[in-house]
C-alpha cells in the first residue's frame, strides 16, 4: 500500500467516526422529550420571569425567557411551531380525560386569549390542558407588547432594534409598485375597458384589433 492509499484509508476511517459522532449528537438532541405534564412548570417559570422583569424594570427578551424556562431558543421556537402540540391529545386519550374533568381558570397572562384549562391527575398533580404553541405564543406576545410599550420611553432605540430583529417590525411603509399606466375612465368606452380589466379579459388585444379595423 502506497503513501497515498494509507492517507486515504486514514481519512475514510476518520470520516466514518465523524459521521457516527454526528449521529450520536443528533440522537442526544432529539432525546429530550417534552411531555404534557412538563408544560405547567414551563408556564410557571414563564410567569415568574415576567413578574421579575416588571418588578425590576428589566426589559423582557426571548433570550431571558429561554434562560428562565431552562431551554434554548431552538426548543422555544419548536414549541411555538407546534411540534409538541400532539402531547395534549395523547395525554387526554391515555388518561381518559373528559369534559367533566376539565377545569378553567382566568389567568392574568391568558386574559384576552382563553381561560386557562387544566385537570388534576390521579396523584393530585395539576396538568395544564393547553397546547405548547398556545402557551409559548402568549409568552412571546407578552415580550412583544413589553417592547412596544418601551417605544414611548426616553430611550427607545434598543427597543426599536429588538422589535425589528426578533419580531420583524419595519419603519418603512410597504408600497406596491406597478409598471401599468393609470386607467382613466372618461367615457362609456373607457368604462367598458375598465370592466374587462377587472374581469381579467384580454382587453388590450381587443382594443388593438378594433383600432386596426378603424
């Protein structure tokens, strides 16, 4: 075996090892299972974070919410996207939760959305009967509203940047440009032309052929 072949064999061996390491890493990332029973703890941590921000005057941020909940931004947005919403229906089916078991409570952060729904399991533990996307959506709305309110303070620059970068705000009004000339309706003929435009008829071609005949 020549020198080149030896180098190639070593490279192939390391490539296989790297690929297996990637598989281990993916398996570890996906091994974190978020159950329906965990949602209440996430919600309580979220409320504690918002309460602390209000008491201390600290701006609310997505990063701060993630730290308070003990998850990273990727997990937060997966929750918001609805990746774990199926857990609610799985739990209700496995534990035979019926309408008579569902309790409601008007919560300070859910007001304007819907009553907070929950049940009490066989161990006496409260289980939140909401979807992950609903709870996280309320949390992100709270952060957005807090930063919007900060725009009316004495130093709104940081809030403006944050709303643009995280929530997609823009201070430039959207305009729609068109190369079509304005249609002026001056007589019955122009009115007929406008009607054909609205009905997506090929009025340009009809008009041209008419003029050619004249």
